[in-house]
């Protein structure tokens, strides 16, 4: 919940100090002033103070008139603006009051700096309140602790979720997508039947996600869950394909063709068997097992190597020496494996240290950013200081050093530390790879010794004759080829198990995704949508909506937009009926928050809602309904150029607070 208590504008010139102060009460507030008097400036200042000009346009332009940015005219004389700012005093549902200060023009303070005073600075002039600075309109403003929109979401009680962009990445549901349900500006806000949700954030289904969050629908959480399940399903499919691709690449390297390979995870069944085939010279195919058996038969044929009698003693000595070498090599391999594990552990610790330093560096850079923007209250660790290294609490008066370093010096130090630790990490990773290579080499050497031992045994058991070099070479090639094929055969069996496991995980996600899509609205969701429908139609009738029968207009349960015969309301409406429909739509969203728990702010700010020459009778009906809802707890601020007498007649005995500027006066005027 959000209540707007007061807004303050200040313009400092070489001559007069100009500005305006407006206070707002609970219920209906009417800000009446002539056209071109600057009443919209007051409402735009609310948006600007909250850093929400992004809901109007992706541009970085300040949405305030030149009287706040360049020069202000007083008694026909132009005065250059030296410094200007806006302040906004707001209150949340817990009764906490803060005052937001944001510069418009200031040589020393960037407009992206927002200062928050914890207290009512405008209404009670308590300028000595605790202050904290934040940044806005920059990357991270909605996510980092020093970002103002991150703070604002906590202040109003929003648990901002992450939503999916069109490229599959996730971002917060930005405040610029939510405030259009509470704020309608004059120039573009009345151009469609529903609030104008910015599209440049590239959030998938931004209008739906914003409506679901504003109404606090269970469907909102279901939609986010579906998005995450869709992403998990995509990842599972990618993992499955990557595993199969790796197996296919290995099969190609050993000249094996795979058959009976599932086309996708859905086609993978428990107990399936991949057929590994080998082409024969006679253009037939044999299975991998048949090929291995054939090669083993060939190896047996050449395994009997002739051995001369005089060489038998040397062969036996070589066999004994080889066996001793194998035992010794095994001990060395155990030591190498331990060294590899130690190097891997060192790399893990260094990687964690690098991550911690990067986080610390970002905190310091945020503080430096706030300082560059003009902040003098950019404490790194809040009111209760903690050690930046070990994070333990430092009692009041406990100083780390007598001469603490400046933020920029800390940044340089941390950057140097990062360079050092990244270098150490790089060296550690290189050492880890060296140890891994050593382990692989030792294992390969052990395999060779084992093969040599087998050859020696075969030779010692062979008849006494001179060995055939061709037979020995063929034996080596056969042994090597058989070893490769045996290894690949084991890989095929392992891959079958992996693919089944990954396919089962994919099917679980797929089933959850199907279940999540069966029913998008809970019982409470349907109650809220039904309430909005009834409120929407009731208002259309009350406002003399005539483009079609109000009974035939409904709020879609899929898009949460007003539809007629399955199509969104739009070009089939008259210009004045489009305004009536937007009145009804906005107010129905606000009214449901009076009956059910939603995330609506409980405030409506409407700049010149009587557009397209809507009949005064209907505008009067709208104002009286706003007054009734104001009595029920909704805060409404309406800026209008209607004459005082006309407004008095329209409002009758409707409870309201009137703020009326005299004819010809300007909102921004000399204060002394």
C-alpha cells in the first residue's frame, strides 16, 4: 500500500526562490487549475521523484517543464535555474513515512541519485531525519540493495518476482510495469482501454504478468512456475542432446555407426538398447560385439609368438622387472592422484575467494557511484558496521584502523587483490591440469606395462622359434583396436543408462508442465475476476457507455483485458467510450483491492481524466464513485481544469479535498 502525503517542488535562481507545496489527504483529492498552469507538473513530479519516468518512455529525458530545468518566468522576467529538486512524502501500510528527494538540476548532484529521509520532511519540516542514498534509472536499481526501486518495493510491501524475457533470461518485474495501474498521465495514458505497460523491457507477456501481480492472482505464481518449467524442460532437452551428440562423435572416431537411437527424450524408453554397427568389407554389417569377438579370434591366431630357448631366462627377468615396475608405478599414481585432488581443492578455495572479492568490489563501486552522484551518505555496510572481510559485527567505537581508506582507494586495493588472486587461480588451474595430465600419463604407462606383461607371458608359453615382427605388430594393433572398441562398448552401455535417466527427468518436467497448464485460475482468482467483471460492467452502465451492450463486455480470464465476443476492445469503440472503459477498468482493479488481498497500491493518480469531451454528467458519476471508494480506503488524486462551480455541482456532497489555484496563477511561483 502507498499513500501520497505531500509533494514539494523547488527552483533556485539568482533572484527569487520558486516552487510549490501540495499536501494530499486520504480519499478523493481534486487538484484544480487552469490549462497550462502546471498542474500536470505536480503529478509528473510524483513520477519523477519515484524514478518512474521510464513508464512513459525509454528515453532518459526529465519529464518536467523548462521552468524546472532551464528558466522560470516571474512577472515577465526570465530567471535561469541554478538548482532545482522535487520531494515526495509517502507512507506505507505500516504507517512508516519517508521523504524522497531527487534533484532535477544540480551541478554537484546527478539526477540519478535519490535520497530517502526516514521521516516527514515536507509536512513537519523535520530536515534532520536519517538519510540514505540510492541510485535509479541505471542497471541494478531494481535488484541491488543500493538501488532505489529495490528499496521502494520493500517499502510498499512488494515481493518482486523474476519474470522471463523474450530471450529466455530472467529479470525482475520492474516497477515501471506496475505503476500504470495507479498512475495515468495526460499525454499518452488515455490512448487505450488499458494501462500502457512499457514494452521495451522485452518481458514476455508483460501485460499479463503485470495484471496477475497487481491482482495477486494464484495464476501469477502458476505462470511463473510454468515459465521456469519450460526453461527446465529446454535445459533437459539440451542436456539429453549434448549427451547423445558426445556419444555420436565418439562413435564416429572409432568408425562405428549407431542405430535405434531415440529422436528425442520423449521417444526414449526404459530398457532400450542402442545398436552399434560396424561395416564389413563385403558391405555387410556386424554388431560391435561381433566385431570385437572377430578381432579377439584374430588376436589368438597371432598371439603364439615363437620364443628361442636361450632367451627364456632374459624374458623371465624382464617379466619380473615389469611386474615390479607396475607395483612401483601404482604407488606413484596414487601419489599423483592425491596431488591432483589437492590442486583441485586449492583451485576451489581460490575461486570462492575471487567471487567474494568481486562482490566486495561491486559494493564499493556502488558506494563510489552514489558519491559521484552527489551522495554524502553512502555508507557501505549500513548503520551497523561489519568487517568487510569476515562479516563479523564491529561494536560502536571499534575502529579497524585509525586512518580508514577512502572508497576509491579501497576499490584500487580490491582490484589489485583480484588481479593477484585471479593470477593465483589461473596458476592453480594450470597446476591442476598438469597433475591431471600426469595421472593420465601414469595410467597410460601402466596399461602399456600390463600389455607388455601379457606379451611376455604369451612369449614364454610359445614354441621355441624366432618371433615374427609382422605378427608382433599385428598383435599390438589388434590389442589397441580391441581396447578402443571395448572402451567404446562400455561407453555405449553407460550412455544408454544416462539417456534413460535424462529422459525420465525430462518426462517428469513435461508432466509437471502439463499439470500446471490444466487450470490457470484458482477459486480465489475467479472470485477476483468475477468482482472485476461486475464492477467493470456496472461502471460502463453508470457512465452511459453506448458502443455496445455492457453485458456483452467481459474481462478475459486469459489476458485480463476487456473483450467483446472474444476480441479486445479497441477500434470498435468511440473515442469517449474508450475513456469510459479505461475509467471502469482502472477503478475495477482498485476496487477489488478493497475487498481482496492484492498488490494494488491503493492509490489512483489521474491527470485530466475527462478526455475526448466525455459528457460532464458521466464525469460527475465517475468523480462520485471515486469519492465513495475514497471513503472505503482508496486514495485518489485527480488533476483537472474544470471550473470550480462545475466541480462543485458535480461532486455535490461527495467527500473530497479540493486544492484549487486561482485563475491565471502558476503552480511554480515565487515563494518569497
